[in-house]
């Protein structure tokens, strides 16, 4: 295998059926590539209650600073209806200049490009003057319990520190060079339960329909808006994702109603302050008897999921500039600096060092016939190659001025 060619490195990874949490040979294949480049590999398996064991990989080249981390995951989502695919989802077939396969975009493609970029740098000028590590999990598409978060803590306990990190998630919405992620919105999920009294619909005075109370409580969750956003973040947004009574009969007033919701919030909130605000809104609304004349205040409870994700913003101008310059040189485009999208493992990494995200175009991620243009693989490899050299040069120049 020619490691400087991202089409070859990606094909080797796609052919490993690493549907989360299965390793599928992907980490073994990646470790072999990195060993060839001089990396030392550390394979670690983590376990936890009621979650599957997950294998992870930490590889390092060099033993001095500055230290650049690349982070990502080799696990992929299930293929879905395999019969709907026009190509083998683990075949890495190339058709009309595109490589097909689960993980081509999310995110084996990013890993393959970083490996090839490193191979080119090493081939041309030797290993960077410092250290490069790859922190790769098999748990990003799963519960994210036995992966990046634990691997970071494990390596830190062994004495590892990092100066900056790049996550190779697909960040570009339409074409290479569109967008760098410099932060992420937080995520908080909750469950609202309203209790009523079950009864016959013909005798409503003997019952208490919880859906009347639910309507009154859901409204203030949505309005007024939580905020209007700011320079770096869009407005925080709450979406009700389900309302259910478990009732299959049309002539029965249900005993209770349950609603689930999720909020993607910006840096004006923490999970704690957001939960406090929503509890206050619910308490005020519970006393509004507009839909329940003659009744007591709505009987309700609300619970928030313990595993929330914080919002964060990376403020390391040198890191952001180094990546922005590399993107412009490789693609000719000036990338937007964004905090949009869902969560990623960057939420764990930001506790250890500044982190940014840049990867492939994400249009086909998680879809049937997930695929990536070979030209995009070359563009991303060039971005990473330029970034690696530029970041280490900046670090060296900065050290020389101190």
C-alpha cells in the first residue's frame, strides 16, 4: 500500500466492517499504517455498565513538544437496507471518480487523508520537529462512553499533554474549503411528564385530561425564544421530539402524557442555567388554567438527562489561522468559521487543549451510497499536509521569539 495516496489508505479502512461498537479490523489496519510511519501504538479497551466494550487506539510519533493531536473515529453507523445500496457498502468501489462505502465521509476519509498527509511530510522532509499523535476511538457513533473521553483521561494520566488538536469530522456543507468548526453548541435533552386522571371521554368531569396541561406547558418551552444568538453562535433552539400518552383508545382520557425535547444551546447558557430557566417557565405555566377551568394547577415533573454536552468556543487564534491559511492555499477558498451542527468528540478534547474541526463534504454521511469524490480526498490531504507543516513552523517561530 502506498501511504501517500489517500485513495489507497481510505479503501483499506472502508473494507473493515467496523459498525459501532465492532472494531472490524479498522484499528488494526490503521495501527499497521502508522507503525510503518514510525508511530508507537497503544491499543486500549474500555468497559462500563450497560454499554459494550470498545477498542481504541492512541498512536504517537516523537517524544518532545510541540505536540499536535489528530482525533477521530473508525466506527461507522449501520448500512441500513443493504439492498438499497448500488455498491458494496464495504467494498470501496470507485465509480465516476467517487469512492463508495460506509465511513467514506464520516469519518474514515478524514483519517485516511491525515495519514497520507503525514506520509507525504515525512517522505519529503522527515518527521515534524515535535510530536504528532492520533487519538482514534471506536465509540463515536455509539453512546460515546468508552471512547474519546476515557482515552483522553487515560493518556493524560500517563503524562500526555497536547498543544492543539484537529478533529477530522466532515465540516464542509457543499464543497471543500467551505467551513472550519471552531466550537459547538451544547446539547441538553429532557422529559416532561404531566399526570392526569384516566376516565371516559363522555364523563370529563370525572377525569382530568393531561393533554390539556401538556399543551399549556409545552408552549412556554418554545416561546419566547431562549436568546437571539451572538457573533459566533446562532440562537439556542428547543425542539419537542415526541408527545405520547400510550393510549390506543379513542374513548378513554389518558392517565398521563409524556413529552421529550432537546435543546441545542449557545455559550450564553450552561446546562444548569438552561434547566433552571425551563423549570421556571414550566412552574409559571402550570398555574395557567386557561384550558383547565376549575382545576388545580397542572401536576407535572421534568427530568433532564445527566449526560449533557456543553457549548464551547475555541479562541486560539494561531491554531485557527494556521488551518484557515492551509485551507485557502489548498482549495482557494476562505473558510467560514462556524459553530453550527451537532455535537462531536471535540466537546471532550476542548478540556485538554484548543481544538478545531475540518474534514470532508458531509452531504452523503449516514446515507445509502455514502461516497466521497477522489478529488476531495486529494484536497483534504493537501490541506492537512500544508497545515501540519505550517503549524509546526509557527510553533518553532513562536518558541524562538520567547
